[in-house]
């Protein structure tokens, strides 16, 4: 009988990765030990564990952007570091909220690098090897892609001596190269041949091909490669939801943060700024009334989505693909197609998968007369479609939308400034 892959993943992380690889280190630039992947079982265990590392990093990726934009407020019980991030006062780079997404990213990167290097050497067979290397490149790309949205500079890879932090554009190029390579690895491998990979390695709920294309679409859009973004987004099935899952005894980390610990909640601004009749705030939040926050004026709403302990987290939402295409078409001058895609998102009233639906009327050409108005509307739709997906901070940089942003980027963590000799003068690190 097949063991649930996500449950296996937790056991592997505890018994194999953390004890054998010592991945939980202060400086994430130390390489993973080769002995973990000396045979097929080690490779499979690390592939499963890498997905678990990313699943547990979801909270760390979401927290900074949600608190510095207009998504989350801090509750009375929240950490002082969260309150400092929310207000911008007394904030520094020693806080875990700065180091956690950074360190989690390079744990995933280390695991991925080890898989990519070792997979060809242990007799996996062509299809299993292709699936594992594709998966490693995908998760490395996703981890770097999420981190790139929070830090102004960061390494695109890791080394024992410390890797030079690079500008965001260079990291984004690395992300896209990884994703294109991940797609190429399995492009000519049939689904039937990948059956063993799905059974033995791929976590339940995750769709490899659709997720690769969704990530290509996301980061091609951010990179200004608009036709590539359209092509990739079009390949993503609108009826497939690709997720990371949290079966017992694991907990969805957003649930732990917002419901168990009661550190954060949705902002009043998010609820009150919605268009009349928009159903999406009620999908994400319990909107019957705000709860007291800290600071006192940061009233917030309790999360409705992720309010149960085992709820899966979507790696992307299908309507993100429509909005990517809408934005890309608008920037290429194809305004009628952009308007059509926006209205497809707005007028949706039902779905066969777990996703928000707006239930709003279509907008006329007169209401969206030019590129600026279309991009502004896309910003509104993305705000309510992609809440808590970690996209809001990047959207405020790219789209003509009004949002209070507390800080432009996170600084590099104090530990990285201290331990990596190449960081001097970069990302808020002191000159060495």
C-alpha cells in the first residue's frame, strides 16, 4: 500500500535530512553532505524531503510581504518583530522574520543542488531521473523566486565560501533558466513513464507540469517577457489545482501562525476597499467584524482560508494565469484581449476547484479605456484573487496601484552579513 508522500516527507526530514545533512544551520552556504544520496533510496528521500522544506517555508515567504503591504495586520499577541515589520518602527535585520525566508530558501536550494548533481549517478532509470531533476529545478526556482520578491539582493546559488549577493534581475534570470530546464527535462517523457516518479517522489496534490508552466508564466511576466508569459500561462490547465499538503500530524503553518498563535489577521483596509458585491474577501476572511490589533489602530479580521489545520496551500491559482495573460496582452498593446480576460475573472460565479470567485459584473470598454486603467484594474483583481499568495509586494512595484508599503525590501539577515564575506555594503550589510 502506498504511504502518503507528505507523511513520508516529515519522517524523512527528521530522520534523514536534519540528522545526516545538518541543514538547519546558521549560514545556509554550507553544502549538503553527499552521503545522503549515495543510492536510489537516498535520492528519493531527499526529493520527498525537499518538498517538505518548501511546504514549511510557505509561512516565512508570506509573512514579510503581507505585513509590509495592506494584506495583514498584527494581533495583540504578535511578536515584537512582526509589529516592527508592520509599522516600520524599531526594525532591524536580527529578527527571525528577516532570516527565516532567507535560510529556508537556501535549504531548499541545497537539497535541489544535491539532487541535480547526484541523480544521474545512482541508476534511477531515465524517467525517474527526469522527474527528480525536473522537480529539483522547479523547487529551487520557486524558492529563489519567492525570496527574490523580498530581498533587493541575494545569491542565485550557494557555496561553502559564501556566494555573492546579486541584483534581483540576475536572480530572476536564474529562476527562469531553472524553470525552462525543468520543463525540458520532462517535455518528452510520457505521463505513463512518470507514474513511478509520481508514486515514489511527488507529493500528493502537486502537479509537476502545470506548476512548471505556471511558474514560467509568473516570472516571465515579472521579467517583461510578455509573449513567453502568455504562452506558458495558456498551457496551464484552468481545472487543475496544484498544492502542497499538510496531513496530520503536520499543520499548515499559516493556520499555526494566524489561528493557533493569533499573531496576524486580515486588514480592515483589505475588506473595506473591495468593490461592493465582491465575494472574494469572504472567501479569504471571516468578515463579520474586526478584532483588536496591536498597534491599536491595526484592526484585523480572522482568516477563513487556512483556518483548519490541514488545509493545503496552492502553489498558484488558475485565475492568476488569466491575469498574467491580461497584463501581458495589455503591455503588448492588445487591449481587447486584456479586457476580456479581466472580465472572465470578474464574472466567474462558480468553480469546480477550491478558488475564490468574484461574482462581479463585467466592465465596459469605456471603464477600461487605456493601458493604465487596465493595469490598475489588474492590480485590483490580483489583490483579491491572490491574497496570501505572496504576490502583493511585487505587484506594488510593477503596477499603477495605491498601497501603503512600509519598506521597499527586507535587508539581508545579520547572520548572512556576518558569515558571508561577499556581502559587505550590500543589502544593508556594513562595509567590511
